[in-house]
C-alpha cells in the first residue's frame, strides 16, 4: 500500500466509519473546513488510506479518491471527500 506517496491522502478514522467504508456503505468522508485541511486537501490525490487508530498494526483501507465537494453537516461547512472503490484491505480482523 502506498504510504508516503504524494498521490495518497492518509487519514485516521473511527471504527464505525472504517467499517462502513470497508463494506461500501459509506461513499463520503467528512472533515471540517479548517486551515489544516485547507492545506492538506488543496492538492490532487489518487488514493486515500484510512487507518483505524494509531497502532502500528491498525487496520487500513486503500480507497480511490474521487474528488472533494463542500457540504454543510449539522450547520458546519465540511469537505466531503468522495470515495471510489476499496482497492485493498489490510490488517482487518474480519473480511468486510
């Protein structure tokens, strides 16, 4: 899996959302619009790596990156990262 590839966005994510992305149920991931994400999301990506937690053996997903939209979620303007197909699953205890 690409890890330090400039074409790959790396994000940590909670288990509930990780599981939904792994099964194909969740097709967008949201991040509040703040200077940190303004910088990180200002360049084009091909992939997103989602990691569930910070442990070295944490489960990971490699997912196609299909662009960014802006959406209001509960009155807060967010980046909506558009997700494509799950390309690779690693260290996931049960296959989705």
